[in-house]
């Protein structure tokens, strides 16, 4: 940290070197000139500063709420531009004019009250100085506008905009309907992007994704945000258990907040704000690209289920969901049986479950054959629980299942499922967060995974199609719990040792003799 005394003691050569550094490196500018608000720079902020230094023509930054993107993108970047006179005409655009004005005021406060700025750059306060616009003493001009405003054709003293900053311009209020999203997209392409000078004006989009079909939701795939002229940066609050900003958003805090939102049925909103996973607000939308294959094999030894690779074994709790068909005719949905394994969790009560789909079986058959197939699958996977949908007069299946289990001498717990909540609302809170956060995977041996993926895509596009695999996956998840982490080999050996001891000390009586 450099203070006024340090600058006073510098030689002319050191002062010159400092000026060059401050002009070229916005992170250095933040550390030196704005150290009162920049006390720590986590890795993702370092990356953001490097991206801003490169001056891409089109930049999209999708970051979690509280990441500091607005402070860096507006207050620091614009203050730097004005001090170094690198952007003659900047426009702030937010959802409302008041929001944009608040960002402008933070810049004005720095220029008016920051002693290091006064010492290094002089008094930059100008004659135009209000909450909607300002002209600095060196001629740099900043204007505020709200979403939907006329941007195309704006000039300041014959100067077209050199930098247009759009921060949180999308919200649930202006992206809720297809018509609203189209109007917004049209405004961006025909008004905002036409307001600058071709090849010169920089357009910076910063915010969170508020709808699966919002403008920012598609930014990642837009050619305008690809190098060499564009850049796309996405920052979730944590990735693979590593927090983006540990000192401010610890993993413990993240998991606690996640659990709190989930308990109130608001988990999709938390994932939207903190993980950049859009929530439609009314209809589930599944990102099937997040469902990935794990290079493991399912194994079961001495009643212990686990995943095995060349190097390790991971314990599983196995659950089954059954969505039975109303009839066996060709037009009806299939009966679907989905088997899942739940991976271990350090904090099962607060963490979202990580799921691997072990098997999906679909069939059209009469009730007795369906029951036989269910018990066959149970005998293979030994589930802790079967969740069985009994909606619409399917109660008879339960008694048939128990009869078949008694006949075989193998018993499995069954929990009946019945609800008045429609499928979309069930999936919105009970399935969408797991899929869209990448918590569901499958194995190379998993049957019918393509059927599930196809049904999810059909649901996304509102194509009328069967949805039995989606429902059975939801049912399997409904009552599933994570196991604690344990050593699979030690657990198997303990069971073998116990069996050996029981055999060794088996009582011999006169019947045996």
C-alpha cells in the first residue's frame, strides 16, 4: 500500500514509473489509489482485472451476487478511465436510471474526496456534476440511462460513446415472458450495439442470469463474446468445493445458505444468484449438458454397494423410484424403474446430494410382470428404499410387490408416494437444482440413459412426449440420503470376519450329533 508520504518521497523517475503502471494496470490502480475499498483481491478478481486491461470490444461477466463485479466494473474501472483520460464518453446502463445513478455517484465520490487522486491527478471535478451525468475537468463525460432508453445516436460534443457499461440490466421483471425477452434482445442489437463506433467502442455486460432464455444466458455461445475481440467470464460462488472468495463466502456459509433456501423451497433462487444457474420462476428447465458420465463400475459385495475404478472404491446408498403405467397398451406411458446411488457427503444434512444413475428400466407389461421385474432389479441392487407412486389407483401394486417378496424371502422397504402438486412444480424444486448444478451422473453401463435425456429435452421444448423416466428419477431422489464416507474394503472385511466368527462359534447340540 502506498500513501501520500511515499509519493512525496519518490524521485521523478519513480513517479513516472508509477504513472505508467497505474495507467496500464487497473489492478495496480485499485491497490494503490483505491486501497480503502480494495482490501483483498481473490483469484477471480485478478482475472477480471486482467480482462479489463486487455480492453476487449465485447465483454460478458456473469458473476455471483456479492462478487464485487459492479465495484470493479463501474467504480474502479471508470475512475481509472477518467484519471487517465482513456474513455472520453462512457454510458452507464442499469435496469433503472436510479441504479445507474448510484454507480455514477460512487465514481463522483472518489474523484471529489480521494486524496491520492488529488495528489496524482489533480482535482477532476467539473462543471457538470449531477446524479445523471458528469463531465470531469479533463473532459471525460459519463452519462446514465435505464434499460430500454434510447442509446443509438447519443453524442457528447460530437463524440460517440467510447465505452458502454451494462450492469444488471436484466431482471425477472423484464424477462418473464417471451415477448419481454424478445423486446430486450431487440433493444440490445438495434439500439445499444449500434450506438458506438465500429471496432472502437467497448461494450461491457455484467450481471447474473435471470432466465434460461435471457440475453446473458446465451452470451457464452455468442460469437461477439469470443476472442480475439470478445471475452466471456463466468464466476460461480464455488466450484468443486473450492469457494471463489473464501474469506467472505466460506464453503461452510455457502452450504448453510443453500440448505436454508432448500428448506424454504427456494433453492433454485439461490442457485441462480450464486451459481449462475437460471431459474425460470414457473417452469422447470433442465440443462442436460450437466449430466455427465463417470468412468466407474457398479459393484456389490457382502451387501455393500460401491463404485469401483482402477484406483478406488466409493460407497453408495442405493434407492429405487418406480413410476408404474396405468395400463399396458401402446399409447400409455411406460412403467419406469430408476435405480440411483447416492455418493458420500461430509455434511449430509446441509449438502445437496450427488447422484449417479445406475440403471433405468422401461417396460410395457401387465402388473404381475412389472412386479416380477421390480423385484428382480431389487435383488441385483439391494436398495435401501423403493419409492413407489400410487397416484391414480395404483395401490394394488404394493400388495403384489409384498407378496412376491414373501415368496422369494427377500424383503425391501417400500414407501408410497402420492401428491397433489403438479409435475412441473415437483421437478422445479426436487429435480432441476440437481441436474442444473451437475450433481447427477451415470455410468457406462447405465441402460436407457438416452431415453431420459431425450425426455428432459422434450420437456424443455414443451414437446408432448412421455415423461416416465423423469418421474421415476424424481421418485428415487425423493427419499434418498447420502452415506458417510468409509473404507469399502475394511467394511467388507469386517462383515466377512463377523460371518467367520458366527460360523466358528456355532453351538453344537445333541440334534447335530
